[in-house]
């Protein structure tokens, strides 16, 4: 049973639903495996939890 994990910022319920449906469809078509074989996990992360070049992503967003 393949598991696909997505790390992303906050998303609406509708966007997550669309991601799950489209990813599952694409994976199923590409691998010729049934859709029921796939598990999609979406982890929503806060911009406070990421740093690039020593700067918190939430702080980078404030300066732009």
C-alpha cells in the first residue's frame, strides 16, 4: 500500500479534497494499481516552523 505524504501550509478543506482526488487518480493511472491502494497524508505546517537561511519563513513573508 503506497503512502504519499505532503507537507504544506494551511489549506482549505476543498483544496485538500481536490489534492487527494487528483493525486489518487494520477497515481492509479500511472501505476495501474486500484485507487484503494493509495493513502494520501497531508500535514499542514505553520510558516513559524520553517527557516531558510537562518530566517523564519513567517518573518520572510512579513518583509515582502
